[in-house]
């Protein structure tokens, strides 16, 4: 998940405001993935949510709700990508696929679309989502 426009927030309102946004996002994500998921900050304005046992459909519904809440609170948006765990994937492989999915969603569905892939065309995608 990537917070859209955070650089602009930092540039216009200051880094303290940008940091407050990141803290609020982290707290909101942590609450949303509880009790069995977890969240970690992956880069400047990027977070990874690990959601064991949740399908992409469940994950998409959660992120749709989070997006509506984020828009109300901050007047902004975020982008997110999904990747299901496949077999003996390394963390880097899963994160790489999620990152690619995020960029593809940005490229083909502006400004924000969070819809799962068709589980019938990719049965492994419905196993677990990250």
C-alpha cells in the first residue's frame, strides 16, 4: 500500500504533518488487520499488510472500506496491490508481485481501484492475500 501524494503533503504542510499522516495510516491499518494480520512500513510511504487466511475478495473489501475512511479523514487516496502466497515463495517474491500489481492498478485504473483478480482464472490468488 502506498500513500498517494505524501511528498506533496510534506512539501506544502511540512514533514511533521506527513509523519502524522503516516502514523495515522499505520494505526488504522493495524486495527483493520487485527487480530491475526500484521503491518509493517516498507519504504517512505509504503506499507505491507500480511493477512493470513484472507482471500483477495476479503482483502479488497477491507481496502475499499479503508479507502473511503482515508478519503474522509485526509481528502486523499492510497494505492494498493495484492499478491497471494504461492508455495514456497520468499517474502521478496510476494512483495515484488504485490508491488507490480500496485503499479498496474495505478497505470490502468486511476485514481484508485481495488478489485481482486478473478479467482476462477487464478485459483492460487484466493488462498491468501498480502
